[in-house]
C-alpha cells in the first residue's frame, strides 16, 4: 500500500515539474521582459529553486524515511512563485 501511495505522489510531483516547465516559464519570461535585469535574475533564481525542489522531494520520498510533510515544499514554492512572478502567463 505504501508503494502505491509513493507512485501516486510521484505522479503528482511529476505533474508539478511539467507545471513548472510550462506555465511558470511563461510567467518568468513575461516577468523578465517587463522588469529590470536584477529582478529578472532574481525571478530566474526562484524558478531554478522551484525546479530543483521537485527531484529533491522525489529523492526524499523514495530513499529516505521521512514524513510526507516535505511534499508541501514544492506546493508552497509554486504558490509563492506564481503569486510573485507568474501573474502574466500568456504566451505573447
């Protein structure tokens, strides 16, 4: 049963990676076009941290005996990133 739970959680974390690569990248691109170079670089750094949080959580899920509270880290980072940098997710 625990393996099925881990597979299901891994699927949702993988969908989080897809969400980070597509809509969050559009938001990052639009943010960098409309803000200064420093703020654009700060947004890029936040995006990279968000992107790297997913494999870290998968590692903790499968190879470490920790609680499932680590799964909230990427969810919180998604909300934070989209609230600050991802206001315009258009593709123009």
